[in-house]
């Protein structure tokens, strides 16, 4: 699942910075109920946003920059966002669910490939969260970044991609070619023109956009436990 601005990037940052686990939920009420079940001494944190802004009474918003080691290290986090956690909830019937973004594009591409081989399936779906049910440019760009990383594998193939995946890959490669040696800056410029990027700029959150534009800075891949609903990192890829 991809929601580069910002749920995917934020969940990846939380786990990379030492959070024990992250529970994505679709509604504010469910997030509060789960946190309450943990009890006052549980150390559980509430994170999330509505309309791009931190939810009243929550510990954290949806900025990856908020999820620092000092803030989230060793903690369990329940998170709800406008689009990303709803999209993730819709994916729960899949055999495997991973979280991808630009910051972990090579790691998630490798992880998806190894899990597909392990499960003997040719099908890998890149689910873009979009905004209010509509596909957005920022998530297509992130999908293209992941596909570009996958194509760099010795066995990587682009001829098996469907039309939407090929379009996403071509879009990312055009952005890369136009970046003149500074790919994160080129990605940030492209994200600025997207719907999600425009929303962040209007809210004064350009720093989040820049953080989401960093490429391959984090090597962890959040993986959903279908039985518990929690996301965590779970060691090396299967053979």
C-alpha cells in the first residue's frame, strides 16, 4: 500500500525510529478505543490526522518528522489517517500486505519480490491510496519509484507490467531524467505539483514533502500481521 503523502512515509519512519509496532485503523473512534484498551500505563501512542491536521487529543499527527526515536522508541502506536489507513484496511484480505514509499522503495521492491517467490505467486499489486477515492499523482510517482527499483534486479522485467504500472514507471523515469543529478529535489518538485503536495504546502508543511522525497533512505519494510492487525518489521526476507 502506498500513501506517500504521508501515511506510508510516516509508518515507515515510526518503525525505522524504534516503534515496537503500528496499528492502522480507519476511524478516529476505533483508534481511541484501542488506545483506551491498552490502559494508562501501556505507553501506547495515538497518531493521525484529519484534513491534514493532528486530531484533537492525539499524541502525534501524520508528519514523519514527528516520529523521532525519542518520541516513539519502544512504543506501540495506533494511527488513523484520512486516506492511507482506509486504503490499508481495504487490503487486509491479501495474503501479504507491505507498506511502500519513496524512502524505502528498493527495500519494499525486494521484499515484495521475495514474498512472491516464497508464495509461488506472480501477482504483486501496488495499491495507491489516493485522495477521497481518486488516484493522485504523488502515489503514482511513488509506485513508479518502486517499480524502477524492482526493474533493476537481475531478473527484473517490465514487459509483464500492466498499462497503469508501465505509465507509473515511465512517469518516474521522466522525473528522474529531468532531475539533473539531484533526484530528491526533482521528486520534491514533482510532488509539489501534485494534489497531496499542494495540500501540504497550503498547510505550511513543506518539510514533510521534502522528507517524503528522500529516496532509499530507510531500509525497513512494514508488514501487516493479518491475525492481529499490527504492522511491524519482521527480519530478513524468506529465501
